[in-house]
C-alpha cells in the first residue's frame, strides 16, 4: 500500500499508473505535479489525482512514493527541484524510456545514487500523450523493467515491484546498460526508421497521393511516427550511443540489400527476407 503517491508528469504514463493504482485501492492519496496548472486541473477533473502543486518540491512533501514521468530531457531539472524536499523514507522511481541518462542525472543532482532511487521503464504506451489519453488497463500483462543499481536498497526495489504488479504488469530486473542496448534495438531504432521514412515520403512531390493510397503495411509501419516528437527527440539524445551502435549495423545491412538489388542478385534478397520471416515467425508463432 502507498499512503501518498506523488506523480510528477501526469500524462499518458503517469496518469495511467495513477488510474490503475486507484482502481485497485492501492494508494490513499495521489498528488500530481507538472508545469501547467490547466493540465493538472484536468487530471483532478478526470479523477486521476486528488490535488496538485505546480512546484515539484512542494508536491513531494510527505509522499512515500514519488514517480517521475516527464520527458527524459526534463528529468535532471525535476530531480533538482525535489532534492532536499523528500520525506526520509520516500522512494523515488521513474518511467523514462532510457535508463543510463536518468541514472547520470540522479548522480549529477544528488552527488551519488540515493539508496531509495529505483529506475524503471514500463514497456507499454500508445502514440497519444497527455492525461486525456491515460487509461487504467495500460499496463495489464505488459512488462516493466526495473534497473536497480548496486547502491539501491533491495527493499525499495521490492516496493516499486509490488506497485507495478498491482498495476497489472510483470516485472523484470535488468542492468542499466543492457536495458539501453535492448531498447535501442527493439524500440528506438524502429521509431527512428518510422520518422525517417514518413518524413522522406512526405517531402516527395506527390506525397498527397502516397498518403492517400497508404494502407496495410505502410499504415502499420508509419503508426509509431505519430508519437510525441519531444519525447522521441529526448530518447534519441539520451540513448544516442546505444542507438548509434545499432544504426551502424543496420546501415551496413541495408547497404548490402541495395547492392544486391543493383546487381539483380535475387538469391541474396530471398535469403535475407526468408531469414527475417523465419525469425519473426519464431517469436510470434506466425499469429500477428
Ligand atoms: N508514451 C510511451 O509510449 C512511453 C512508454 C514508456 C515510457 N515512456 C516515458 O514516460 C515519460 C512520460 O511520457 P508520456 O508518454 O507519459 O508523456 P506525456 O503524456 O506527454 O506526459 C508528460 C507529462 O510531463 C509533464 N512535463 C513535461 N515537461 C515537464 C517539466 N519540465 N517539468 C514537469 N513536468 C513536465 C507534462 O505536463 P505539463 O505540460 O503540464 O508540464 C505531462 O504531464 C517519458 O520519459 C517517456 O520516455 C513513455
């Protein structure tokens, strides 16, 4: 049970967690904080939080659990605002999509990693943003990765784990660098590609026609380019080393396909496509 949960950044992720925990009666009070009063009032009106403070330092007063759910680029500033304002036993956790940069921000602000800081990342979301898009079942059956550090108090990790289990998620523990490499490959590279492809096509002379006839594959593929640009700018900068590594390998692979096409080398194309299909079928049972 959480007595007072403070959520800094009551948007899609922060709002959905608040809804999930309230629905299951897991917290007595939820206090929200962000920059804009109208967003926070909307969260109160929608029954997502009980009250709010625009000053994050005031918002965390007396909270036993503090969840930071702002874009990655704002993490360090928020940590700076709450430093020295937390209750002694308060646990701090976050939902940032890359973990190395959040850990570096915590180290920069606190001088060391606080024992009750548990970095985390729910592998769940939609292309929509803001509290209006939040819903209680967002985390049902989804994975949450926690990346506790050697300095982290295992009791704090356990409380954050219980919070996410209550919200309906399954929880995995992972090393920070490993998390950032895995997510660079599975989420960050596909988003970068979707943004690049959609932008490229949108700048073609006949783009109206391309989008008018876009269906099936292109619609699916381009869906994630509808995600929030600020969030994705921050992710690409925060996890740039791991993303650049994976982009390097990918660029070589696509260059090999281009060379094969130029040479009319259908065998190479068939090999690559068949290998990709069988890899995907293995992980999805060919069902979706
Ligand atoms: N969306 C996803 O699919 C997904 C999945 C997993 C993890 N994440 C991570 O979750 C975090 C939040 O993403 P989201 O999708 O929930 O975004 P969102 O819906 O846009 O919500 C972000 C919230 O942060 C607040 N905010 C922004 N800048 C702030 C600042 N400088 N100080 C205080 N509050 C600030 C915004 O409110 P104001 O405008 O009122 O300040 C808003 O309430 C990000 O770190 C993202 O990487 C997202």
